[in-house]
């Protein structure tokens, strides 16, 4: 038996991306009918889950992979500024929902937490000093602190200094206005408030196995219930594929020419996790180090304060690995099924040019538990193995993008791909991911709903939700300070 329904908007995947886009669309156009389908039994069970997701308030404050050194020793902060101000969009959306009462208490998902960068060794100290000089000169990083004083750094984060070798050059930066975000909790809050609104339906255990555009421009999407195996067809005016690692296969099934040639390279991860209260309570910061040479950005080592499910823990990692799965609960055949005639050459070209990444992943897979723990002790010299356990992170699928100058390039960000007729959009990629979900949702609006973004349409309401829409916070210091002060008060964060 096959049932059939119609909807204005179909959201495939019940993670932070679909939840954010659905929330924004429903605020802008309350009459829209929205259907969300998810193959698992609840929302936020893959990359959006707190234990799976590394994107905890990424604002490019401490992640040094966003600030590469130039040949002359200066530091390029261009990418960092992009990510930094994209996080402001998320803060504005969340603040609007708090004001509206759609999120009753922001502390259900977000908490103040200083963001720190920490390095050791003369060469790394010189780099961090140059990085601080470039960032502190920009208004977006007002309040950033820098120190090479061991006592000062120990005051900021005692665990990383206790037991450290005397005479080792060290340096750290700190921004106290950082945040820790539980995107699993946030996704649950967003989905819950969506379900309370008329015209919204959320269906679990629904696996999408076919997408086909009809002559009238609508999409016919076929789903199968994972338990009853009953099929249903959903007819939608607009489809958003926000299925994390599963988005690539669905993009390929859609057949839109804009998705031709794209491939994916899966990277898995493992954390070390400490739930000992006495230890977790002594570390109140996200401390990022420098990534090993040749490693992907998602593998930047960091010792993180995390509040997940209301409980404070520490996470260290992630240690990268390789799996052919595109989702944590996916199939070992995911990678092989993604290989198509159109993306074979781009994938081979990327493989040829990324031997360092391959070698790095192989070394991580072969790394012993003792070696993994030694990496933790580089950050936390007095760590004891008895206090730590392993936690498997979510899967990340890095984008292999068809190129113009090259057959293919490996991308480490996110990419939004939209059909020419604006009826379908798919999100591929990983970091910074969840932290910029609201910014990505705005990109969907601009690409696919531009006709509604007019003064007579959605524009006025959008500027109520995102007051700085159309303002470049990298250029307008006053607007930057004002929005951060306002959202800090509403979200109960620090402001400097």
C-alpha cells in the first residue's frame, strides 16, 4: 500500500540544518505547510547530536585552521572573520526565538564558555603572537587577550599548565565571550516548537529512496517506513536535502545538473571523554591547539568544556579515522554507491593530490590507545587514563567538488547546491556546519526564495528576526557591538 500527501516544503533529515530552515520559513510565511522526514526514530541523532558534533559555538575565535600563516609570517584572518560574523546570525535567530517564547530558556542549549588557543614551542608561539596581533586589531575580536606568562595561562585553564615542563615556551589567547552549544538540545527545541504550529508534520522512520521532478515542477519523493516497510509518496513544491552525510546520495538521485560531478570523502572520529566532576569543574574553556601537518580541519585537537544533557564533561580529540560509511548509522557501501561516472575523475584527481591526508588518516587508524593518550597529555600533562573513556564521534563527509582549473578539489567547508529552477537545495560538507546553520538558511532563502525577499514580501519580517541582515559586521563596528551586546543579554552570554 502506498499513501500520498502534498506539502509546500519537504525537509529531508531532522538535524540542525532542517530544523533551522523550517523554523525560519515558518516565521516568514506562517501559511506554509512543512513536512520533515527522518529515517531514524528521533531528531538530531547523527551529526547534530551533542556527542557526535564538534561544532560547539564555532565563532573562529580559537580555531587556528581558519587563520593560516602567510609566507612573510603575517596571518590571514579573512576566513576567520567570515565564520565569526556568520555565528552572529545564529545568535540573532536564537535571540528572536527566546524573545518570542519559542525557546523558553536559552540555557537549555547554550552556556558561556571562554574560547582559547594554546601552543607550545618557539615557532608556534611566534605564530600565535602574529595571529593575536592581526585579530586584536579588528573590532570583531575586541576583548581578545594574549599571554606567554605561565601563571596567567594557568589561571585561565589550570589543567593545561599543571605538570608542564619548565622552560617550554607557551602562549595562549582567550576570548571570554565564547559559548558552548549543545546542538542536539537545540534541534529538539526547534523541532518541538515547529510541531506545535499548524501545517507542520514531522515523520520518523521514513527513509527516502527516490526523488523525481514532475512536469509541473513539483517533486515526487518516495519514502519507505523503516519498520513497517510501507511506502508513501510526498509531493512538494520545494525540497531541502539536509541529511548530513546522506545528502550526497539524495542529491545524485535528484538528477539536477548542478549536482553533477560532486563526490564525498568520509572521515570518522573518536573522542576521549571525561565525566569526572572534580576534573571537569576545573576546566572552563574550549582550548584549541594546532592541527598536525596534513590533517583535515575537523581533526584540530582541542580540550573542550561540554555541557550535554545538562551535565558538564570534558572532550579531547577528535582522532580522525576512515570508514566507508557516510552516516554513523549508515552502510559500509555508502562510499561505493556514491561513485558515479560523473564524479570518478574528480575523485581520482583529489586522491592523487591528497596523499598527505591519506597518510594522516592511515596513521590515525593505526594509532594505539597509548599513543592517543599521549596526545591528550600534550594538552593535559597530568591526565590519568582511568578518568577517560572513548566516545565515537559522528561521520563527516568532506566535499569533492568538480573544478574548472582542476578535475576535482577537496573542500573542507559546507556547500549549498541549488537547482536552476530554485525548487531543490542540498547541503554538503561539514565544518563549521551547525554553528552557521542560520547563515546557511539565509543562503537557501537568497538562492531559492529571492522573489519573496522584497520590501512587500518577507524582507521586513526577516530584518525583525535577523536585525543585521544586509549589514556587513566585518565593516560596521557599531552594528557588530550592538548586536553582540543585545544577543549576549538574551542568551545569557558574556559581553566584552
